[in-house]
C-alpha cells in the first residue's frame, strides 16, 4: 500500500480494538481517493472515528462531493475510477466530518448557495474548495452570513469568493466590520453605488488581528477588546428587549382572544 514501516506502526496503533483488516480497508479507500500515504494516515490520526465507517460510505461520499464540484470541475466519475486528488483531497483533509454529515445537509447547503445566494457554478466550486466546512453549516446560519456581507457590507458574490468569506466565523466578521464602521472607516454603499473607499473584504478577513488593527482600523488591541465587550453587551440588551416585546405581543393576542370570546353576540 506504500506505507513505510514507521507509518504502518502508526496505523496499527489507531483504534486497537478494530481488526487489522478494517484499518487496512479504510486506509486503502483513502488512497484511492487520491490522498498520499502520509495524508491518509494524518487524516485517520486526526479523525480515528473514520475507521468505523463502512468503506462503501467513504467511497459514496467522495463521489457525492466530487459531483458537487470538488474534482476541479471535471465530468462525473465512472464507478471504477479513483477520485482525483486536488480540491477533494484538500477538502477532506481540512474537514473530515464531510464523510459523516447527512447527505440532506450537504444538499441543503449547496441548494442555498446556488438558489438563494446566487453563486455561479464556478463560484460554488471555489467556495467548496476553499471552505468545505460550509457544507456542515445550518442553512439559516449560512444564509445570514451571506446576507450580512451582501446587504450590510455591500459586497458582491465575486468579491466574497475571492476573499474567502466563509473561512472567517461570522461573529469575527461582524466585529471587524462594525469596529471599522464606528471608527468612520467603513460605509455601507448606497444602492447602485459601485465605487467606495472601503477597505477590501479580503484585507478585513485575511489579515491577522494585529495587522488588521494596525493597518486598517488604526487602533490598539486594548481598544478592540473593549469594543467587543461593549458590542456583546449591546446585543444581550437588544435580545432582552426583543423577548419583552414578544411577550407583550403574546399577551395582547391573549387579551384579544378573551375579548372575542366574551363579546356579546
């Protein structure tokens, strides 16, 4: 199978209660997916639970991911063909949970990105290749992430893909954006406006926190930490106000219902 003696020992040490046939069968399937011996072993060490999955499930899920565009855009695979390395290999190495997530969850995420977020087929392949974890997200959370960038930040799909929007957790994206906004360094574009002096989304997302504060926000870490605490407090207070409003609405509905019951005919 191409494992060195040292790699073979590491493989044998995984899930000792499983028979050697099971470990060899799963490792062989990963090699067929295009992973190198070291990459396959590292994946199993990272997620030893994969050794308990049926090899047929591993193969079927890899083919499913390939159909979603993680093969680099080539046509559908024949059952006997090994799945090409590249995007698929990187996606599985970064996100081995893709082997176990329900198929309906995968389909829901892809449908949302195509039909509601309106990414093109090529843009979708790029999103899945650079941030496969989007397939694990709840559709509602994923859509909210997209809508925030689109409506609040005025960013279009092409720039989202280029900047790898979904690699940054939504909470951190929102913190950085609002921090810039309140410092007068970011303005939501008006409808139809195409040119702005706003920082590029790529810089907001991909700079380290230190560089973000120094080159974009022109601020200090202490100021940013205080801001995040205040913003969290604001959100908590807003949440309480919304709960109270909902409670009053429910009480009003109950009163209206009682009035309708006691009203003379």
